């Protein structure tokens, strides 16, 4: 443990038995979710700018457990009938607290224990969770998880499935670059996708959109998304394996605004990151 990580861990907020070092493994004996936080650590300390545009905590306010599942999907974009297969034997990393790692179980479940979060814009404590496959036949997955927000599902696709979806329009996903799946839905009903949304990326890439006429195919179109409100930003410069890179995304919808107005998304090689926008009319 690093010197600035030495803290007094209080009893776990959800009733799990405390340990002298990190919080206990999941799940709690009473069946409750232990993906929440330990109580905040009292005391002073400042913050310093983080490499990903967030803020790194000099003196931790608390450590968090994160439970989740890694699943490989068979539909692009996913629908209500999508098949999810648990990914076994994958490495799970808390990217801003590299001492914390885990491995997925046979059903794709995992637990990261005692993670030091960073502070995103607005002072929200977040944890970057990355799932790394044992080979390159499947994309890894990445999400920012709100600390204490519960369990997380890291969805991804086999590289051949993505190739099938974009090859007809000249797309070719690279294992050395990152990719971002973007879901765009109505703020009043997040289950309803928004058609006609165009994704603008700050880095070199190509945006493909769901195609109403040919299910399972993605198209680079000036018209933007189909009725499912799904976009795949393909082949984003991704930096190295350890630190990754970031890309800023904006979504344009005629006559409406989005929340957030723009989003900085972390990307890694051979990894599918996820971003969500809500449309406000």
C-alpha cells in the first residue's frame, strides 16, 4: 500500500464485517449489495489534477467496493432480446488505483475491493473500471462507475461481431485503437432511443449509427442515429495500455439539447468504452 493510502477504515456502511486493511469481499452475508462506500475518512488534504481530466484525491475520503459482471453481447445495437454471455477469466482493473485488480468468475461476475476513487467534474467520486480479455478476439470494456452507486455491467462484443456490423460500409475495427459505444435516449424516458442524433468526436475516428433498414448493421451517415439511438465511434487514438487516452464527445440533435452537453470519455486499446447522453426538448 502506498504511503498516502494509509487510512483508518471505518466499519462498512452496509453491515459487512470490517477488516484492518481493505473492506471485505462481496457479497455481504445478509445478501445486501456491498458495492457502496465505506464511511468518509475524516481529516484534511487537498486534491490534484488527474491525468484524465478529473481530480485525484491526495488524502482519500474513503474506499469503495465495486461488484459487477462482464458480458459479451450478440446484437449491435443491443435490444430487449439480446443474449449476454458471462466472460470468464478476464482481468478487472481499477485504472486509477492499479493495486486493485480482480478476475472474473465462470459467470463473468467480479468484485474489486477497497478502491480509491477520483473526483470527476462537479466533485462526483467515480471509479474507472476496465475489463481486459485474455486475447484480442473480444474487445475489452470500460466504464466510469459512480462510487457507491451499486453494481455495474460491463458489456462488450467480439471483434468479429463488430467487423460484421461495419465492414459493409468500409469499417475495420483496429485492436490497437479504442472504440466508444454511445447510447442517446429521451430524458423523459431513457428506454426510448433518439433518431437523428449526430456524434462529434474531438479525435480522429469514424462514427457509425444504427440502421433502421438493416438490423445488425451500422452506417456512417450524415443523418445520424436510427430509432434505437445507438452510435459506435470507431478507431479512436487510445494511448498506451496503462494510461489510455481521452476523447471528448458532443451529440447534436436538431431542436434539442443534450445532458451532458459534452462528455470526456476514457479509451484504451482494444477496448469498448461506454457513454450515455439524454436529450432534453
